[in-house]
C-alpha cells in the first residue's frame, strides 16, 4: 500500500474516531472567535544582552502572559549562555506541577541544561485540572506562542532550539503547534497521543517530529498514532525506514526526510495495565522507560534545530 493511500486511510480514521484521550472529554473545538486569531510563524529573536541565565533556585516559578494566563518556568543551574527551551505540555486531567512531578522534567533539564516551560490548559475538567483546545486558530495556540515569547524575552534562549514535548491531550496541542508554528518550533515529540486534526495541518516548513506510545494504551489507539507518524512522513517527504532499538521498544522506526528533517516512531511493549500504558512513566516507578523516552526525544531535538 502506498504512503498516500495509507495517509488517506489514516486521515479517514482520524476524522471518524470517537475515542478521546484521558481527560479531554468531548473532542475540542475552537473557542468563540478563535478562528480570527492570527497564527504567527517566525523564529524567535536572538537573546538580548540583558537576558538572564539565573537559575530558579531548584523550583518552578510562575510567570504570566499579557492577558493574565499563568505558566511555570524552571531554569537549571549552570547556564552560561543561550540555552534550549522545551515547552512541556501536560495532558488532560493534569496541571503543570503534576506533569513536572510525574515526568521528572526538572531533573532532566538540570542534566541537559535547558529551560523548561510548563503551560496550563484552560479547559475545566474533572478534579479542576485543565485540558487543551487543539483546533486550528484556537486561543491556546496564541497562548503557547505568548509563553514562548515571554520566556525568550526574559531568559537567554537559543532561538534555534525551541522545542515542544506533549503528553496525551497535550500531545494533540503539541501537534497543532508543529502544524501552525513550524517557523518557531525547531522540532517536537509526543507520548501517548494521536492527532485527529491531521487533515487541517499545513506547516510552513518540514519539521522533525516524534510519536511514541505503549502498545496496550487503550486511550491512544495505535492506528491513530501511526496516522500521525504517516502525516509527518508525507509532509516531510521521508524516505525508507531505519529500525531502532531501546528499552522496552517493540517497534522503533526513524525516517530521514528530503530536506534533512526526521520522523521518529517508537511503539513500546505492553505495560501491566492500560492506565500504566497511557501514563508518562515516572523516573521513580519506571526509571529505564522514562529515560528511554527522554533520551530519544532529546536526541531528536539535538539533531533537528532551526
């Protein structure tokens, strides 16, 4: 079956799929007036001479956009110049603090010396946690661009090294940003997520992307994740598959693409329960799996800069 036929089938699947990711409730739609939001798509400015490399003393600090929406920022110790920025997007029924604590992003930022921003989804959900509206032109697209602008306006950020990593519903938001802000986002990756919005994705350039999930995740269908993989393969005009291995990797794939971009797909082995399969593995409960996800995402980001 050709890639274009698989692409059509994948998009048909994404259009009719009725399952939603944990905590997202009904499929997201644009907020009123969201379609009128201008989607900027430009590389962030070089850091100013006054930019800060000061660490946040081992904790996450709160910043906010000009319209009052808060987000958290963690700056590691020992920065000596412009650092990468990773925007870490939590899933449904979660929050910035919860996501940071579960994943160990702060510790990984210390080891690799990058700044991490944790935005908060605004949609009310069970337990008071927020989800994301990943529709094209939604207010959340504008919000995430403001988060990037806010962090890069204060801290010394390498404009070629702005990346995104998203989980579940946050992965859908990450996919939307890659579609709509490829001139800003150097590369991106998701875990336990698929993207039903693939039929409405027109990135301004080839952008490297990683798709990862566990085989028995009952909330992220494997066919949906594969459709996301194949969407980026088509956009980037990718070539033949290269097989990869890793901790608990059942099927590891990478694709070198026409203009030097890359698409990565990592299907992990079944986990003890579907819930454990969907949750991002913590560095305490499953250190090796957590490390494999982080290390492969980081390699994708290092290898694929603007």
